[in-house]
C-alpha cells in the first residue's frame, strides 16, 4: 500500500477508535499479531488483547476521549503522528478512583504497516502530565 493509503488508515483509526470508541474498526485495520508498545504499560500483544485493553482500561477510565492529529508523516511502511487528546477521568485507572477531572495531554505514535494492516504500534505520550492533572503529584515549580 502507498504512504497516502497508510496515512488514511491512521486517520480512520483515530476517528473511529479513539474519537468514536468503535472497537469494530480494530478487526479491519489491525493485524491479529499486532504488538502495542507504550511508555507506561507493558507491551500488549495480539489484536484481541489490544481490544480488551482499550475496552476495559482506556475507555473505562476515560470518557469523551477526543484525539486531534496535529502532524502526520509517512515513509516506507511506517506512519507517525503527533496528537493532542482531551477526555474526562470517569473510571478507575491503576487503582485511582475517578476524579471527574478534564484532561489534556499530548503524544506521538508510530505505526508499522504490513499488507495494509497495522502490525506494530509505538505510543509515546505525556503520562506525567496526566498524573499531574489528576492531582497525584505536587505541581512542579521551576521558577523562583
């Protein structure tokens, strides 16, 4: 597939999965043997495990997630995008009960494609910023 086709798949992935929480899209665009790498979570291997991760952890802890693609790049069989997300913390997350706080954080993903499907995904996001917004650590003061 072309870089432009892969970029279109990433846009569809963001809109359908993240913005609409449509897990059915996962079967269409993600390979069964997919691996997700994230800077906080352990690797998640396999399409069904990834769907479970989104349903039981991410979409349970955060409601009204909206991801906006800020930049989108592609080369060869990889596509990367820089993004901004907003949501509300409405469910438990790693032992932290819902705070009902509005959140905003940024990140960058890299997708590796094979035969028109995502086979590997690297997510690098501002977990520290989310922890701070949830009030789980004191604010950092770099000034006087």
